């Protein structure tokens, strides 16, 4: 077992019995689910919307090169720069070099999972740049020196009083744990950063090929300030974010808002196609788009799992996942937690140590049901399991166990005899009070759960009694 | 030539594109055929009524006025309710002709003099188009610049009924026809005033953008 897998099991065991954590997450997800339920009624046909989004992304991914080149050409025509990064290191290097060359001192960031993936903030900080996360949730986790808990709601795991304590300690000027007041403290703090920063870094929700525009969805307005005020704007994003036409946003924008936060539309849906134009009032002098591969083209080559790249990072599958709700976002120790993370991470660069993640699922399929672009998530978890097991033999105990199971299952008398033996043996064991002890063969379950009642009769015997035949 | 130079500085470009070409040699399973043929959204028959209703729901103050004359007075009333301070106004003939009516003693900074300052108490701009289905306002860089709709605590939009379209597909069609999509480096679809739900998923208004968004919608042009 890899050290990452051991750490995962350790963290999961702690988190799953943390009832305070569970209550915080439950409350946040209850709010989310109520909002989604309410807003979904605005769609005449939600299934048709999912289907349309799936088709848009299918078209884009299966002609990816063509749409990326079209997007690049249009950005260049507006005097923007496009850099293609094969790895995290190349992307980070390009941005830090740019900041050094242009004499940048302060960088304001808006929320972007790809900048987490390339570890941009620590990279910039190592070179001496001052970096501010400006999305409120990201700002909070930056102050706590944590990674985002959730791809849409980075500080989901914190209560208002914990945030109030954090602000009191780090910022001051906090008089209550009223969310309104806390937001005002963050606004005041970040306002200075917006007006002094020389570089703004954003992600991208979509890259619109036919218009050469980066589409950015935010609610707070931080993404708009960060892409308007500093003299350089860098948008960092994965190559899979491209979509063919601007009209596609007429369905993608409402869908990402509903699945992400239960809104009918996010407050600000921004389209940015270049630096300040010749007759425009304001805006950056330079506009750079960094297109990141970092293993995506390898995932693209897997036709079976290609649709994983359809993901629009709404976080709906995290909210729906019973495993995520129980073990929490930080336990995954990955940029992308939850079902999408368990499918994606083992396939991205340096994913080798995360091969345990596809097994951390009950395969209930709730993720697939809620995915707004219809990614077949739970089957991909199975595909990943198959790929991982297929390339390596399991532990010896597992190999022997399955051989024995197969042998028993191939003969009905043998199976009946062995299951009788098991029932009798377990009943005796449990009467002796040895439930969950080292000699209990069911120990992996019974050490943390009460044993189920051992039935007196086999299923076949019960069937015979009730139906008269076997 | 310049293009070729740029690509030469970025060898990753060709390698990524080659990997994509190789990856797509194997076709993905066709997407499942569409089982539902229903319209994703219902049609919007009464655009004005729907716009007002959506604005009420998303915290936008929508002031419907008979004409631009009444619109000028409505803007003056909103400005009168604000603390003293500079206001930033998009430099457009229609807005220039309105300023004489506005609150005395206020400094006006025009978009032709540069972007809004940090201390602006309100910004006033036109819009590209209004969307009834979601109660949204599409602005562009031409509407006073990027900062004009986000920097100040109050943003006032002056618009006419002819700018109102039923839904998002109609809005994109309008932006294509008018050339706004091609001409601007920046567009933004604004729906309500700035908010966040990052603390316990509780909605709080006025994060970094305007706390107050006012649309003055004139039914007639004169």
C-alpha cells in the first residue's frame, strides 16, 4: 500500500467519526440541495439541458485540436498571448518569468482549480511575490494555510465562528460572527490588494473557440476586479475547457450555476477576449492565456474515459457523494476531491500514488445521476479499478480468497455445506464473546460495527419452505 | 512570420497538438442519442413583466419610466439618496444630455478621462442588452469600460425597452448583429448585485462588486 493510501485511511478514520465536521457539511449541503431543488424548476426540461451540455462537450473534446487552434488565433488577433504548457512546471515557470520580467510585486488571484493543480501560489511566493487569494472561500483557506476543501466552496468545512476567530487572529476588526460583517472585513482587506496589484490571475470556466473569449463565472466580483484593474491579466486553464460557440453558453451558464450553487445564473458571467482595446477606457495592457495539458491528452487517448474531460467543475458530484460527506474534502489530499477527483487524479501526471482513490466509493451512482454533463462517473471508477488491478496482482490473501470462493461457488452441495459451517462457527464464536477479536474472520467489519444476527437457516432452506421448490 | 516565431518559442504547442491528434485516432463511443426533445427553457411571452419579476427576485432595483426625461429624474433621485462623492459616468451623448439634471455639487468623472477611481460613490452606464428570462444586464467595455460596472458600491444602468430581449440565445444574437461581440475585449452578463455564499452557504450581498444595482428602463425614447 502506498504511503498516500495509508494516510488516506488514517485521515478517513478520524474524519468519519468527527460529528462536528459531519454537522457542518450536512448543513452546507442542505442549503445547497434546497437551492438546487428550488431553482431546477426554472428549467422546462432539465434532462434536455444535461443532454445538450453533454453534446456540446462531446463535440469540443472530439475535435479538441481544431477548436483550440481556432481559440488561439482569435485571442492573438486581439493582441493576446497564448502559451501551451505541457506540465505544471512549464505553466508555473511561464507565469513567474512573466511576473519577474514585468516588475510585478503583488498578484491578485481569483478562484481557479488549475492554479491549485500547478501550485502557482507557493511558486510565486517562493520568488518573493505577494499573492492574495481574492475569492472569499479561497482567502479563508489561504489564511489557514490549507488547500480548498471543495472545488466550488473552498471553506465549506468551517463554521462562521471558526472564520470569525481566524479573522480576529489574522486581520482584526471583527466584532461578531455575523456572515455579513465577516464579508465586509474581507472586502476591506482585499480592496487594497486589488488597487495595488500589477498582475491578476484567473482561471476559466470555458474557452469560446468561435469568439476567442475566456468565460469566467463568479458571484463576488473579485474575478472582475482582478481582470480589470491590474496591468497584466493571466488566465490559466486546462485544454479541455474549450467549447465551440458563444451560443453554447446560453445553456452552459445556467447549468453551471444550478449545479454549482443552486442559482439560476451566477451574478457575473464575464467574457474576456484580450487586453484593453484601442478605444477602450480601462483594462490590462497585457492578456495571457496559459493552456495546460498536464496529462489531459493522455486521458483523451483513452476513448472509454474521454468524457471525464467533459467536467465543468461544478462540484455537484462532491455534494451528492456519501463518501465525500463522511470523510471530507481534505482526506483525499488531491487538488480535485470527491468522485470526479477519484476518476481524474489517477489519470493525471503523478497520479500513481493515488490509485487507491477509485476504491474509496460505494459505487452508488449518485455522482452520475447529478452530473450536469452526464459523465458516467461510477462506471469510470470501476474502469479505473479494473485498469489498476489488471496491471498488478492483488495481495496474496486476496488471491487465495478468490480462488477458494470460486471453488466453493462451482458446486451447490459444497457451497451449502461451507455456508452451514460458516453459520455454525460464527454463532459459536459470537456466543463466546469473541466478536471483533483477532480470531473473528469478519473482524474488518466487526471491529467497528455490531455483527449482524446470524440466521438459523440458509437462503435456500427459506426458499424451499416458502415456495416448495429449490 | 511573427506567428511562426511565437510558435517556435513555445515548442510545447506542437507537442500537445500532436498528442491530441494521436489521442483522437480512436473514436469515443457516440454520445447517447437524445431521448428528450423538450425545450430546455419555456418561452418568455411577456418580456417586460418577466424582467421586472426577475429583478425583484435577484435584488436588482428596476425603475420603469415612461421616457428618458422621467429616466433622468429617476437617476437624480437615486443619486440624491447616496453620500457625497465623485460619480463616474460613461461618456455617451445620451448620458451627457442627462447630467444637467443631476444633483448639484457632485463631481462627474467621464469615462473618456479614464477608468473609475477607488473612491467613486456610484457609476452610471448604458447596457448592450437586457435579458428578460433571468433579469440580467449585458454590458461591454464600450459601456464605460471594465470598471464601470464593478468598482463602485452603486451601479446605475440606463436602458431603453428596445434593448430588452426574451432570453440568452436572443441576447447572443443581438450581440453578434450589433458587432458588440467582435468589437469589445470584455463583456459581462450581470445578474443581480454582488454576493457570496462562502460562509456556511449563506447568501451575503455586496462582496466585492456593487451592493446596489439599479436599472432605469425607459419605455419610450423621447
